[in-house]
C-alpha cells in the first residue's frame, strides 16, 4: 500500500508539473491572429455624442432581437443607460415596412430631430456621399432628405430649421418645415466646378472634405467654389471587367495649375450670394474658413502658394469686403491647423504659431493685435482642445513631459495656473464635453493597449473606467510578447535622436541578430511614441519571435521637437532624413549583439521613399528593404504637400532630383521588395512603374508585387494578411538567414 500511495503521489506531482509547464508556455502570435481572426482586437467607447447637457451622451446600441440599432442616452457619471431616445424599429421611411440601416447620425441643436446617413459610399480618404434621412423624435416620422441622388455632408443649421448639403458639384438647402429643396448654385460640373466640397488636393493635404459652414444664427451659408478646369487630369485604370475602366480625376502635380478657389456667402432669406474679397492673386490657397461669433463676420485664412505666408482675413458677409487682421511669415513654411478659436466675448481670438520656435497659444484682439502669448517653453502645444470661457480655462495637449508623450493641460487666458490633468505616462487623446465639465481620456502607452476613462475637466479626477481592455490584456498575457524599449542615440554631428527597440524574448547579448528598421520619417511625423503600436507592434512580435530585432528611429524633420528640428529638411526633402537613418543603422551595427551585415529597412508611403533612399544612397549599409507605396520622384506627387517642403520644381530642381531614388537606381545595394496598389489615388502606381523601369535600365535585380485596384493603404479584405505574409517570407529569405546560407 505504501508503494501504491507513493506511486500515486509521484504521478500526481508529475501531472501537476505538466500543468504548470503548459501554463507557463506562451503561444506565438501568427499573422492570422493579427490580420484575419482579430485575436488582438481592442475594445473602445465608440460613437460618443455629447448632448446639450454635458452630463449625458448618446451612443448606438445593437438591438439583436429586432436586428436594428437603437440610440440610447447615457449618464456620463455612471456610464449607465438612462433612456432609449430612438428605437431602431421606428426608423421606417414612408411606404416601407423595413427600418433603415444607418451608419451615422447627428442631432439638431435643439435635439428634437436627428439626421441619419445610410448607404454611405467612400470617395477618397475623407470624402463620402450617402442617402440622408430626417427623423422627428416627437412624431417618430422619418423623411428622406432628397430624391435627387446621394448627398454630401448634410448638416443642420444652428437654428435647426434647415439642412444644407452638396451634390454633383452644387449646393442645396432644404427647409425642414415643408421639405422644400432650394438649389443654391447651378454651375457645378464634373472635373470642372465644385461648390461646397473640396477638390482632391485640398481634401488630402488640408485635411477637410466638407466645404461649407452655417453662420452662427443659421441665416447664411459660407461655401467654397473650386474651379479645377485647368488642373491636369490623372488617369488610372480599374481592373476586373473585360475592358479595364478608365478613372480620371484632377490631380495637380508640383509646378502645375491648382484650382482657382473662391469663397461666397449665401443668404437664405434673400436667396442672394455674395463673393468674399480674397484679393486679386488667384494662385493662392484658402486652407480654412470659419465663422466668428458675429453672424455677419467670416474668418478666411489665405496663404501664398509657397505656404510661407499666412493671413487671417475678416470678411463682411453682406458686402464681401475683407481686411487682413493678422499676417505671419516663416523662412520655411507654415502648417495649417484647426486651432483658430473666436471667443464668445466677440473681442478676442486664440491662434497657434511656431514663431518662437515651438508651437504655442497666442491671444489676439479682433484687430489682430497681440494681447499676450499664453503658453511658453521648449515644448509643443500639440493640439488645442478648447476654452471654457465661463471659468477662464484653456485646455490643450502638450509634449512638455516628453516628445514621446501627449498630456492634457489647462491654463488661464492670462497664461497663469497651468495644470497637468493626465497623470499616467503615455499618449492621451481627449474627447471633451461641450460644456467643459467632463472628458473621455483614450490613453495608451508602449506595450499597453488603450483604456477609456471618464474625468472631471476642472481637476482631471477619474470618475469611472469605461473600458480597461482587460480581455485584450489577458489575451496578450498568453502570448510570447517582447517589450518595446526606448533609447536615444547621437549622430556624428551631435544630434540626439529618439528610438525604440524590440528584441526577441529569448535575447542573448552574446549572439548577433539581424535588425529590421521601421521608418516613416516625413515632416512633422513620429513613429517613436509612448503609445500602443497596434497591428505594426503585433507584426513586430512575429518578427522578434523569428529572431529579428525591430528598431525605429525618428530622424530630423519629424515632429514634437520644435520648428528648427522639423524644418531643417526644407527645400532638401530626403537628404537629412536618410543621413540620420544611415547613421542609426551604423550605430546599430556597432552594437555587440547586432550583425551589421544583416540590417534591413522597411516603410510605407514616405517610409517607402526612405527605404529606397536607404538601399540606393546607403552605400551597402542595408542588406534588404521593403518599400510599400513609395514616392520615387517628388515631381509625381501633389502641389500642396510637395511645394510646402520643396518649393516649385521650376525654382528648386536640385531639391527634387538630388534625393529622388529614380536617379540612384544604379547604386542599389541589397535585396529589394517593391509593393504598390494600382488603384492608389494618392501616391500613384506611376511611382513604382518608374522605379522599376530605372532599376531594369540599371540592370539591377529586385522583387516587386502590385495589388490590383488597391488604394494607398494597400488593404481591404484579405489583402493585409496576404501582404504581410509576403513581407515576412521576404525577410526570412533575405534577412534572417545567415549570409553564408544565402550563398549556398
């Protein structure tokens, strides 16, 4: 019996050890986990619409039983539902027994009506069109906004009496009392005249698509008109049919004609339209229009084509007469933001500027006279959140703690009582309530997924954790995860650069590892931030598990470190950026644990451009590279972005040519994989074709792959899984294997 007991005890111990070993064994992340299964999909708090009373917000909730979506009102302080504002099953158009399936909604200012968008059709990055419906909450009546075809950017007037929208190049307004539709403009024409929304290059580079705005009293509409008649046309072929279809659109390349832009104001009562006076020079940009709190005074921002002079104009909406109230110049360029804010007192406005070397907040009176600089220091105001005038508290995001972090601060309009409100290290994104009582904090850090919490704005005190992503964190804990670690390095001229490194979890400092450098590197950008890295971070885990050290370094020209660091690349785009990446690669090669003969580089878009420069101008430093959707010659890109950093090619040919990979194809060293989507409306497939032609002419071997009809993101459906499988296989063949193995 003793022998039997001891035998049973031994078996139990062995079984216990087996369970412990199994529990400790971590799983490897697969590409299917990332790009198909959604294994690491983060949860968030979506669709939060703050209501007039800042204590409530609305959000959508799926009603699975009726297969519809409801709109539910929540108490901010508890996070619990208060009432169902709209039952999805009530959203039935006249004569239909089926509710609409909406993909977006907006309340009128009095919260008595809701504007629903359905069947939304994406156009470009920010533009879309849809069928819109008006729902009256009290009567539960749903009415189609227009029968004339899909609408763009349908928007309630501030007095909730009307809805304005654009369609096929023209502007319209509908009176909600009788649903009478009035056409404001009649000259709209495809690829010629656009009223009420942006042309391609404004949408992409000035980051807006809707080109009209209601006056504060709802009696006028200010709108853009783009005359793109003389803008050269770009042609893409869309594949799939028996005969490929041509897709043509206006796309101005550097040095070519831009749209002629004007701003007009339509008076709803009189039906009259008045053109605003923006000067006699037509070759300009109008990157922003915004109503002041005076319903007859429109603010217009005007820039010269080189984008080194910005003027703020105040225009009389009745007469069109405009005066310049503020003018700013820069030896390089001026970035456009949405930070211009007019105060309710009608006497002052807040504007951001880099004129002291860092981006800061300034207070001006309505004549453009500087009242004071509100924030100061060798750090950046990364974004302006808003101004609680009642309590004299401005809210803004800042890099004061570190260029890698983003934190929320408050300060008085006098520049006093500055207070940091977010405490946890990392990157914070803020959704502030309209009454400045509460905010949602979407916070993350390196290796830490995003959490969403509710706070009181006056002191930053947390009321409730709305989403902690505990499920994702528990999932991650089951996998073999390598930590992202930050480091600093200095170039030979003494410039300090920020970087991060992800080493294999079984890292042995006595071994030598291959390195893959991830780069973007474009003006004002950052890849090295203290934030959750998402899909890229997870792919880097796959690579680390295969024995690659992944590194990213932010070169000169990137953001959050002041104007001098960012603008040193002006008129010479690519020169200093690739010099820094080459120096970083050499620095890595000098580390005892790095195999300097197996350093690779990869990037997408500007990062693809940098990859090609690394392989051609890097003098053999990089053994392999993957360039996805790269610019290969800045002459092929658009006017606004390219001329901002390089001037016109007619005035700076060397700036374009001295760092174009096309002209250095014969210097290619290392293995190249070139990837592009043929449907890329942004960085055209033309770039890849030209690069391939140059490499062939130089008798250089390389690998390439094109994705039919895919856009600049080279995604959609199973595309990402396919692409990252191919990229991983390429790195296994060309970087992970020892050089001796590759030669066998």
